C-alpha cells in the first residue's frame, strides 16, 4: 500500500536552532498515526510544515504522489488537509454554523446571493447539523448559539466536525484532549475513531500516552528534529515508547512501516 | 464505546448528561443570556427609557423635537458606522473626523478652486477618504502597527493637511447653493435617510455576508480567523478603506447640514463616534456587538443633549451623564462576556 | 527680493542705532503667541505682525496653541520666548487666568507683555492690552437691532448663541454689550444668563463654529419657535444659525447680528444673511503691538492706554447695508476693504 501523505528530508532552521533535521513522515490511508516526542523534539514544527503553517527550508511533501508546497494553512486545506489546532481556531462569539463555514461560506442562489452576496443560512445550518449528528454530537441543541457558550468538549466536537466535514484527504489533530476532563476526553477519543471509521486517515499529536496507545494504529516517535522510529503500539509498551522518546532506549532496527 | 482505560470504567455509572445544558437558570442568568444573543437590546432599552422620561417631563414639545434629534445625531451616527466596522475588528480609528473634514474640503475646494464639476469633485472627495483609509489599513495590517498609534498619527497628519490645503477658508453656503447645489444634496430629511440607509446596508453586510462574518471573526480572534481561512490582512485593509469612504460620505452630508464647507468642523467627531459605539454595546475588544446598537447609542446621546437643554440645565450635566453611560455600557459588556464561563 | 533686501538694510540700520544705546544690545526679538494658527483671525494677526516686524527690523517668532483653550502650549511658548531673550511678547491668551503666572515670569525677566484681543484676568497682569472693545462691539449691534425693530423691540424674542459654557471674557462682554445696546437690564455684567427680562428666551453655546451654531439655533427654536432676533458670538456661528433658520423656514423674518468682520461674514452681511456685524481689526492690533515692542526696546517706554479705559482700544465699526438712525455704521463695501480672513 502506498502512503497517502509523505514527507522526505524536511529541514527547518530558526536562526541557529534546527527544529527539523531531515525529518521523514509517512501516513497510510485509513490509519490513525500518533506523533509523539519530548518537548522541543520538533514535532510541532513537523505538523506545522504538513498543514502549511510554516514552509520548510528543504525537503518535499507529497500528497497522493503529488509534490505540494504550502505557503498558508488555506493552501493545505484546499489540498484536502484539515487541521484541528490545539487552540481550536474557533471564533468564540460566532455561532456554531458560522464557525464551521468560516472561510468557505455558502452563498444563496440567484440574485440575493449574486448581488447582495447573501449567505444561505438554512443550507449551512443543515450541513452543520448533519455533520454534528453523524459524529453523535447532537446534544448541542441550538446550532445558532455562540461557540463560547459551549463546554470544552463540545467546542472540541465542533472543531473536529469542521475538520471531518471538509477534510477530504487527511485530518490532523493537535493535542485534542489536552485541555479536557476525563469524561470529555473519552468522548473526543470516540470522535476520533468515528472519523477513522468514515475512512479518513488521522494524524494525532498527543502527550497523553494512554490515549495514544488506545487509538493509534502506528506511533511515530520524533526525537532531535527527526523521525526516530515508527512502532506498533501492540508490540511495545508505553514505557518503551517513553524510553525511546527520551533517548533511554535504542529504537528497534525494523520499524513498523 | 471504545475500550476504556482501567480507571475510566467507573464512568459508565456516572451521570451521562455531560454535554447538555443546565436549564435551571435564575432570571438574572436568563437576562445575561438574552443580552448575549441580542447585544443591541441594552442601548435600545436605555433609549426607550430616556425618551419616555424626557417625554414625561417635557410633554408633546419633546416628541415634536425627535426628528430634529435624528438630524443632529446623523453625522456622528454615520461616522459611528465607520467606527463600528473598525472597532469590530478590535481596532480603533481616531482619524475618522479628520478624514471627514478633509474629504468635505476636497469636495468644496476642487469645485471652487479648480472649477471641476461637482460630481467629479465629490468622487475626488470619496477617493480622498478611501486613500486615507487605505493608509491606515496598510500601516495596521501590513506593517503590524497598533491601530491606536497609527490613527493617532494619521489624525494629526490629515488634520494638518486639511488646514494647510484649505488655508482655513470657509466656502459660503450661498456660493455653494448658487454654483454647486449637488454638494448640499443632503439636507433636512435626506440626512436622516442617508444615515438609516447606510446603517441598514452595513447591518446586512455584517450579518448576512461572508465578509461581514469575517470582520467579526477577526475581531474575536485574528489567529483563529487566519487558521480558519479568513484572509485577515486583506479584510483589515478593506475595513479601513470602507471606513474612509464612509467618512467621506459623512463629509458630504456635513456640507449639506452646515450649508458651508468649514475646515474647522468635526474636531470631536472621533470621540463622539467612539462614544456612540461604546454606549451602543459594541465591545472595544472586538468581535461583539451590533451596528444597530451604535445607532441607538448615538440617539441616546442626542436625546440627552436636547432633552437636558430643553429642560434648561447646564450643558455640563449632559457630558457628566454621557460619561456615566459610557462606563455603565463597558461594565455591562464585561458582565455579558462572563456568560461564556 | 528687493524689498526683503531693503528691509534687511533698514533693519541693520536700526540695529546699529539700537546697539549704540548702551542699555540695549543685540537685535530686537519679539514673540507672537496666538490661540491657534488655524483660525483666520489669528492668521491675519500673524500677517500683520510679520509685515510690521519686517518693516521695523524686528525678529518675530510665532507660536500657537493646538486648539482654543490649550493653555499648556502657550505656557511652553512663553518659556521659550523668555529663554530666547525676546524683548516683547504679544499674547492672545487661551485661558486668561491660568497664563498669568507665566506672564509674571516674563515681565520679571524684563519683557514687555501685551495681551492682544483677549484681556488677561486681572487685566493689569499684562503691561498693556490691545483689544477690540468687545462690550462696545456688542452694544453697537444691540442698538442697531433695537433701532431696526422700532416699537416691536419691546416684544422681541431674542436667542443668544454664545461661545462656550465657561463664559470667557470676550463671550460675556459681547453678550452683555448686546443687551445693554438693546436696552435690557444685564443684572450682573460679569455673568451671562442671570437676566430676568422676558425678551431673553434662549441662551445656548456654539463653540464659535458652524456646527455649534446650527445645533444651538435648532435647540433654541424647539424651546421657543417665535424667536425673531438672534445674537451670535461670531460669524461662523451666525452662518450655522442661518442654516437652522432656513430649515425651519424662518430665514426671512429673523434678525441675525454678529461680531467679527471676517470677509465671509461681511459677504454674508451683503447677502442679507447677517443683518449687521461689528468689525474688529486683528491686523491693526498686531501691527501696533510690534510697534510698541520696538519702541520699548529702543526707549524703554511702555504703551499708553486709551483714555477712560483700562486697555488700548483698536476700534470696532458696525458693518451693515441698512443703517439705523443714531447708530454709526459703515457699509459692506467699506467693510470688505477692511475685512480679514
């Protein structure tokens, strides 16, 4: 099987600091790939390079075999890569619908849309409602309510639903459970698996080893700006992973590619 | 259900109503939620109350004066519309009054000094407003300078430019009426119509177009907006240009209202517009509030000014009360924001 | 070029004489400090002072506040002039009480300080005051309005469009002067608004510009629609008031009087918008001020006061095309020749 998204030899320098040192990355169709690494290992630079938030100095990224160069997150989104950022990138005062469609609003057909550039609110609300229902998030009753009136888990749900609704190829989730309580984390993990069941591959960045080992198919361990190993979570323990991550243990020769 | 962690097993027994809402609210909380959803409600209530109180004290005479109040607040409401756009993006524009006056001077002087036909001069005036706004927008969005500082600077520059160019010459009302009556297009009820049309148009744009939603999103959280796909810089520049164009419109209306082109007018327009916006319940932190609130805010100021004048109090009481209103409005804004917690 | 050269030679010659006198050395420096440098009145004043200074070989430096009422800038300007070693200062005080300390410092340093246009409070805080007799200016238009109305003056309904709520001296003098001329008991001549004559139906403030004039007139008309005489603090306020009267359809049957004699104002008198205005002479004030400084620098002699007054009266003339019996006036043709701005 061919990977859907690959990166080869990515380099990113900030002055004298090298955040990415010829890093590689592979994501296969339909899988959940977890990316772990100690603070400063360069995993967030890797993710930013993939989702278009930074442009690497060297190396190339290919999506379905085509080489792409992203200059903005918007370009990555147009290519089909959606990201759920750690801070969620939601506008608190806007409604759920407005947030889901921010930057890709649906306009009314006919002169109202063409001349008055009027938004098609009912159509957008319907899509939003459908997407939230698909992910079992319809405990949110009013699709028009402001995001800031939602709980942390519900907000995460909206952000995930937005990514799942528009991400045609890849969904990246950055620390989706970091700010949540026990019960809300559980719901978000279920959401991640829901998205996977719908056939979308997911890149999951997390510090939470139990969560990583629970949902990931493969674990990409990042260390000192590059990929150290990719392991199968069923064959290694959490403490092995942490040991590799921190340099206390040598990675296995044959990695789970 | 996914295979839960060992320690999470007990969750199955716990209350399953995590994500639903607590429906038992005190009346105060309900009010808070209502105001959160309807930011223009507070100024509307204050407006209705103040009209009723002044009406009760002054009688019919006061109600006959209401159209007059509309005329008197029209300029600050039009400038307030420009200010609303900017403040919704969490910016501020101190140069609005200066842009208005310079645009009106351009409209007047181009006609009378260079003999251009009035429609061409008016277009030049709008161009002047757009250019000033573009300068603000470019410095703020592209150079990443704080709006307060940028517009503090352009305010001085534009005002000085206005005095240097016009040599402080007033163009008389009678000369305008004879040679370029188009400059005085907005007088009497036309002023009121211009104000309402503009506010309605902007209300539509802000609430029912993608661009309007983007303006709100930028004020709310520019980074989130950028990541969501809003072209933040471009929209910001557009906001300031549009603000400049609206100021030019205000300049045109100002000529109609004063009859003459006077380079010394509009000195306090920036403060008046910010006052209307704040009393109108629009958050200075951006992203929250309705342009309808702004027009209610402007009307509240007008009602207090004329009402207190008709009662015969010292004008300083008006300023004192408006000061109280401003602080109350900001306090209510903070309270409503707590609904999120 | 030639004339500059000549005045330089002349200046050098005068300097030679000056330096020959042992008590006085170097060139004669003078300062002109006005309220703002945008108001045509002060622009004209500066023109007069500059021309006279060039003629007499005096080095003139001009300063101004940022806005009317800006005391800080004027104090800073006074300090600069003292540090600069000026021989004399011509000052148009923005705040006639607050500037007194700075004036005292200058006089202690041996500098001749002459207040122009607006007296200091107390008036003898300056070495001399060159001003229009504002009370007389008000009296002239008051007497003229009374004469125009004839018997109807007993039932007149008069609106007063004053300057600002703090009632500066010029405001009080013109207002109370008008009442005196019209034959109204002013009660306390230092206070506007304490009168009990039924003919005074409205007092409002304009900030001396078109915007304020229009709003104040509108406010007065709502309080008393039957107003038939309007006193205005200056001509821009009068122009604004006229727009309000026109909007109310009252422009034909209301008598508007004003003070100043600026060129647009005189034009408005000729056009019948303003019935009469008292013209003052800023250019003359400034020129005479420079002469006085020159004389003081050369001989140490301070200027004298006008007989019977505690200041030097630079004169005022009533400009109208409808002369009234018993009130001396000039027509608009003569007024245009002497107008400023």
